[in-house]
C-alpha cells in the first residue's frame, strides 16, 4: 500500500491505525464507511481486504482530495462522499468525544473505533462492545448496535 498523507492525517504507522487494521482483518468484509478518513489509509486497506463498497468522508477538504489521490495510486475503488451513506460497518480513528458524538448519527450496524487511550472506552446508548484490542497504551473497539 502506498500512502502519501500530504497535509492530511494518517501514515498508517500509529498504533491506533494498526489496531483498526487488526480488527478489519478479523471481521467479514462488507460495506464500509470510513469516518474522518484523513489520508484514506483505512479505506484503502479495507478495499484491499475485500470490503465493498467502501466510502470515505471527512470534514477537511484536503483529506478528501488526499484520499482520492491515494485510492487512485493504490488502484482501489473508494467513494469519497460528503453525505453519509448506509453501510454495515464504520471505521473511525478519531478522538473519543467525536466517536461518541458520531455513533448515534451513523447509518451502520457495527463500528470499529479507535483514536483514544486504552483507559478510555466509548459509551454510547444502544451500542455494545464486542471486542477490544490494545497496543502501546492505545485501544480499538469493535462495537455493535443493539436493536
């Protein structure tokens, strides 16, 4: 995988990114929404792992352009979007308070979340923890919406 983060966040080397990648490899490929896509590293990895369709979004226009460019260089299909599409799985490697604020708004059934320390854990009504992984003081969680 070739990633040029440019002015966007995400080279793939941070423990939170690696934890998200670990959890992506542990679940069945399905439709995926990358929230806060940054450089697109998680979107691109998901596409290479067989997830489809893969959509990516970010508040930063630079991140959206960087994700488009990196997806092209890696020869994968990633739909860069501004409106959140329905997907079976979301991935978010962003701050805990953003994870907690976004989860209730996402049209998804499951989510892989990271971007916070291992002493922190997302607490959102309607969502239950399925799995947790930790590395170097950081954590990632697989969460599922309870119906």
